[in-house]
C-alpha cells in the first residue's frame, strides 16, 4: 500500500507521468 500513498502525493503535485505509473501500480496492489 506504500505505492498507493505515493500515488496520492503525485496527484497533489499534478504529475502526469507519475499518475500514469500510479494507475498500473494501483491495479497491482488490488
């Protein structure tokens, strides 16, 4: 679930590249 936290921070930063990487990461965690 650590990756999920990074994903939230990335949304705050408005980073498209990090959000895209976060999307597949969320699926992996789920």
